[in-house]
DNA sequence: AAGCAGTTTGAACATATGTGCAAGGAGTCA
DNA sequence: TGACTCCTTGCACATATGTTCAAACTGCTT
């Protein structure tokens, strides 16, 4: 396998940089750039495309503050949360919705995460979608930490969750702290014991010092239940127990009711997600939500004050405001 | 005349915003966007183009620090100045060079100027070129101040200089403080007297508090002399005097020698540009240079420590480093 | 209501950009 | 060296985007 990281990549990158300059700063046509770079137009097209996906070119959209959408204002008023409403047509499918919101988040995430920061990330279909599109950004001494375990009765879950976290870690060049435990322990005391292990202490401490948390909300009892609820993590008895406790959703497999309360939900004693108080101590808490089936769960998360920045598709946002 | 600033513009702007989202964040095709916005593809093309030129969409290029060009490093070492080398092919004409450097500067200027700042701006062909392309950016309580008078023996010069400054002022929504005096007084004592006027004091004070200064360098005795030297601002005797004093150039019509010294240059006593010490007190001093004919003048400006950030075309940069 | 000046619009055309593919190149291994 | 694999390149084609122009529209004025 060819692995010319040392020079050839630099060479290519610097060409990409020049091309980007000429294209985005000087408005040259690709054909003109090709001439200056002594290559073909197609190659320039490819260079530019690399420049974009590798985060060399950074495209931002800066809303004049007076133009924040009506819904965004409404959400700010009602929930004290900065909303980023992603425009998606009403007739779009849930898959479309998810994909488009995820893409938007992926593109803007670099705005929130920088060198020397710690970001906690959950896992699930939404995070998976986001992870596939993150625009890379070079950071130093940055750290990503997994928010909750991902093993279940059938597998260690390492593959799925890890693949997701790995993508973020690569995109930012950040160290990755995995969390190789089941999503739920069978016995609460096992968790208590395990939490005292030194390796775990380090991880928990990181979680306690997060600068950013990135997660979605799970919705158990909707027509489109989330990954955790159908992936073999919970058995029927457990689901019934959640239902009985009037649980409306979860963040990183920590469950809550619609009013944001968590007391007396037994599963939380066995789960591996971060205490909500830990989450609430995190300065920036980014929640990504798409699809109306998540509205109830979202209400709970808002009531529990888990969110500072909300990315949400347009019609779900409207639904949220009734 | 139709002047639908109040609502229609908002309406259009918000459409442009949505379109920009869909295009740049979600990678939809213009055709798809047209469908979502219930309009034609052409209109979307126009919306996007508006979004770009109005600064709604902000495209930046972020060089990985380890990829700053060799010349930029060299300039930093030799002159302690941050260079931004603009790629321009060697065979490009001087007009091309100027245009391309100007365009690059125009696009990135917003990075340097923000709310509550004061920016001093000179005038001349380079500033003219830059002014034509500045990407707008909304700021509050920002102030632009003209660095030197623009009147000459033939006209008040208000038109030319003012047009330039006006463009910057519009682009940033900044207040504009003009400087309605000749470029050079005939008699130094007139200047001294005038400088005591209250209106002038205010302007000079602003200059003293600038956060950013934006200027080029003039080059009198090259094959491509700058605006000041051919526009009727100076008569033959004066040019001879400059030549005798070994002047290599000027910044905002303040003249200096190649070693950066200014003592004993009589014209400086009658000119209206800012004292170089005032300039040197300005935290950010952006100089835009294109074309080899300006190299000597640039050397003088560097020797005088007038520059903190230098925008320069590639071959001139190489020439500078010999 | 009709006329007017200045905009905005979409269809049609003109360009510019993206991509599949076959050919060539560069590294690796036997 | 030659066979092999994996990348990169430029051509040709397929799409996507930009721009011109005539028609429709808008807000005013007569």
C-alpha cells in the first residue's frame, strides 16, 4: 500500500490550498486554476472537493441576528435554549429529516469544539448520522469521551458505538476515551464497584470536566423507537418498568419523565450514562433532534435543563411550540 | 423608486438564508432548493449569489499552520510581519496582480474589523480596488476614518477618495469620518492652524485610537508611479525635492527613505497624513502591496515598522526576499 | 383605469463543474 | 525484472450553475 504521508500529502494539501484560494478568494474558474497549477480541470475539481471535505475551506452561514427565524425566537423565549432550526420540507421522510439535520450539525460542529477541550459524545442513530459527515478540524490536546457504555446482552457493542466515536476522534485529531462497559449492568452494585476502579475514575473525571456534550434524545414509546429500545439492550420487563414509571425518553441512556424528573426510575441505578447533574454542569450541551416522534422526549430533556443548544428540523420545531 | 427595505428585504434575505443553508450545509442542488422554496432554479442561483456577496455566507480558508508557505515563513523571520501571500502566476500583468490581491484582501477584511472598532483607511489605486469588492459584514458602533486629505490643485478630491471610503463604510455599516482637506497644504503653518480646529481635533483623536489601519505603499520613482505622484498632487519642484531627499515611497502621503527615516523631508511638514508614530501605535496595520515596482517602497515601510500584516502577491513577495 | 419606471421572474441558452472509466504510474513482492 | 495492486490522471460525457432576455409584476402618478 502507498503511504506517502510525509511529503506527498503535504504537496497535495498545499495544492489544494492554493486552488481553494484561487477559487474562493479570487473567483477564478477551475479551468484557469488548472492552467496555473499545470494540471487538468478535473484534478482541480477534485482538489477543491478535497479542500472542502478536509475542512481546509470553511463555509459558515452568519445570520444577521435580526433574522433569526420566528420559531428560533419562540424557542429561546419558552425554553431559554439557542435553537438552530434546520429547514426541511414538511413532506420529507423521517430518514431524510435525520440525514439533513445531521449533515447541518456535522458541518457546524467545529464551531463548538476546539483545542484543549473535552467533548462528551453519546451514541445512537443520530450520532451515527452526524459522525458520518463531520467536517474535520485540526485541534491540539483535545479529548473525546464516550458518555455511556454500549454493550448489550448480545454483543459488547464496541463496534457500533466505537465506530461512531472513532469518526469524531479522527475528524478532530482528538484523543478518544472509550467506555467499554455494558449499557446497563444487571446489578446496581456491580456498577458501584466498577466505578471505583482507577481506569473508570479517570473517565468519570473527564466527563465531569467536559466543555461540550453532544447527544440526541431517545424516545421509547413512539412509533419510531430509538436504537436502545430495539437493539436488544432492554428486555420486556424493563420496558414495562419504564412505561410504568412514565418515562418519556433518555439522554445517553439516562431516563427521565416529561417534567424532567428522574427519581424512582430503577433502571437509572444500573445504567452507565452520566448523572444528569454532571451533564448540567457542562457549559455547552448540544442536542440534535429530528422527527416528531421525539418531541415528547425532547420536552422532558428541556424540562430537565439538559440542553443549551438545540439543532432541530423545522416541522419538529413547530410541533415543539405546539 | 421602489424601496422595500422594511419587509421585502427581510423576506428576501430570509429566503437567501434558507437557500444558503440548504446549499452549503445540506448539499442540496439548486433545483431541489427551488422546489422547496417554490421558485425557479434561476432565482435560487440569484439568491445564493446574493447570499455570498452580502456576506451572509462566509467562506474562509484555514491553512493548517504547518502549511504556511515558505515565503511567508521567510518574511516572518526577516521582517517580523505576518505575510499573506496571494498566489498569482508570474506572467500576470500588474493590473491582474492588483486586482487579485485586492479581491483576496476584500474577502478577508471582515476578519480584522469588528464592532466597536475604529479603522483608518488611506486612498489610492490599491484601496480603490479593494473597496470595490469588500464583503459586507454587519457591525455596531464601528467607525471608519480617512487617514489623509485628498484635495489637490485641480479638485477637492472629495469624489475619488470619498467614493472609496464610502464603500468600506457601507460594507460594514460603520460611521465615516471624512477628511476634507487638501493632500498637502501650501504652507506648513496653515496646517498647524487648521489642526487646532475642534472638528479636526476629533478626527485626529480618532486616528490616535485606531484599532486597524489599512493602506498600501506609494512608489514615486518606479515605472508605475502611484496615484499621488501622477494625479496632480505634486508639482515638478516637489518631486525633485523628494528625489533629492532619497525618498522611496509613502504611506498615506507620509514619505520615508529606504531605511524608514523621515527626518528632513520638507513635504511631510505640509502633508495631511498621520504621523508615523500614530500609525505605529495602531495595533493592527494592514498593508496591501502588489507589483514589483513597489518593493523598494515596501522595504522602507517595513524598516519604519509601519506594518503588522502584509498582503502581497507571490512574485513580489519573492522579490522582497531577493 | 391607464401609463410609466424600475424590479423580479422563469425559460432558454451558454458555461462551468462533477464523475465514470480506461490508461498510465508508483510502489511491492516474488 | 515482471506481475501485481492501488492511486492518480485526463478525457468525454452527464449535470449543475450562471446569465440573457422578454414578459409579468409592483407601486406610483396622471
